[in-house]
C-alpha cells in the first residue's frame, strides 16, 4: 500500500496537468495570456489573402480578425506560423490560445475542439487548366489525377469518392503547390477552397480557372480548446461586433476587392467562348415569297432577334429584292434553342442553332398566304 501511494505521488509530480483527484486540467488560456501579456495565435500563413507571410510577420483577412479579437481581450497578438498539420497539436499542447487559419467547422473537428461562430462562408470547388474543357463538374473528374491540400476538407471529400470515381488523389502541403502542379500539367485538376483557389489563380496563374461550382458548403471559425468557455465567449463577441458594424464586410472588400466578381465575369466569358466555338460563325436567313399578297418591301430594315439561355442576338437589317430577301447575324450565335418572334409576319416560333463547326448556317423562310415555313439548309 505504501509503495502504491509512493508511485501515485511520483506520477502527480511528473505530470502536472493531471489532477490527483482524478480530473484533467488542460492548459488555461486566460492564465497564459495574463502571464505572457500576448494572445498567441497559430496560423498556416500560405493561404492568400487570409493569412500569408509578410517579412517576418503575417497579414491577411484572418490576421485582421485576430487583431480585433486580441484588442477586445486587451492583449497584443503574437502570430505563430506553423504547417497546417501541426496547428491542432499546438493548441492542444497549450503552445497557443487560438487557431485562425481558414479552418472549416466540421463535426469531426468539433469532437475535440470548440469553434467560434462562423466568420466566413465558403466551400470547395474545382480548378482546371483553361484548355481542358473536358473537366466541367465533379463527374468529369472520374479517372483523373486530382490535387488536394493534405488533411483539408477538400482532401477528405475527394478521398471519400476516390474508389467509386476511380480518382487518383495527389496530396500537397498547400493549395498553391497543387496549383503549380496543375499549371505544369502534372495533374488534371485541383479540389480546394473556392476563395483561396480563385484568388491565387487570379494573382498568379493565367492558364488556370475555377469552375464556379461548389462541391461543399462550409464556414470558417476560430478554434479554441473545449474547456475555454470564457475565451470562446470573448471571440464570439468580437465576431458579432464585426458583423453588426459592417467591419467584417469592409475587411472582406479590403483583401478581396472585386476579385471574385472579376473572375466570375472572366469565367462566364470563357465558357461562352467555348460554347461559341462549337457552333457556326455566322447565321443567315433567306426569305422568299411563294404565294400570297404580302409586300416583301415591308421587311426592308427589319431585324431578327433570337432570345435564348445563351443571350439575346440581333441580326443586321433585312434587305429585299422583289420576292426575295436576306439578313445575317454578324456575331456568332452559340448553339442552342432560341425563340424568334416576327410580329410583322405574325410568327412566333423556335429556332435551333446546331452544334457544328461550320463557317455558316443558313435558314430558308418561305412566306405563303396562310403560313411561314422555316427550314435549315
């Protein structure tokens, strides 16, 4: 019995984090901040524009949010830069008080750590080379080699589908490393955070693009240890203040400016051009009166308008000569179905522009006394 008590005493001395009554006392963030006079915040400073290296320091959206949290706590922030894989260990071991590093709030992570209220909405998307039109959605990744950031939600998402989709998942330390490999054609695509991928591509990779479709819906949160209820309440109060005052939106615009909007327009233009390449370069209409008393010169100067999912297109003016006339669309009309309304002929119909790589497509419009027939040559 005396030997057992002696062993227990030695264990208590050797393991100060173990309470001799049997409970576990984790690191105390409030006590550490009071002692060190700083808030230690861990981040993986490789995620533009959230947190990235600036000389010996860091800057970015996450860094600005961390500064506001530290100010409300009454301490200076001290940023601890670390690879993503070590962030949670630093927090668990009491080497930092917070993690602010584009960490998505997930059920698995909430089992071991506590998260603040969300401060940013995002999700995973697909990046590809602009010339690889075959990759257009998740299903098109089947049989491809896809890059991900190791241990990220994008990594877990693709791993869960790797077997059924026959996808080869290539792991990288950062999304920027994955984008570099994609740019060098070493992999076929990258799956990762939409905002980080889009921003990095806009700044550094002219040959790449994001698809603009989200594979997941996620939110970033500040991470604390589960026992740090007072600290968590303070962090949430700061985030709530930044949201209500509009300061969070100001910070978003500061770091992203209008990058997401510009990229969306560039993507729409590129996709539109890809569609246009699959159709005729010009669309022409020929008119011929086969019967009836309709005066063809009434069509002179009239313009056709095609309206469809790919936009609205207007032809040049119709020019007639006797019982015949013609007009054409000088700009390419993407393949698809379009409505054609000619009130002058009491015509309301649908025109299908074919998906053919031809220089031009011509439609013949035969005007009879009681009807108008349209056929493609």
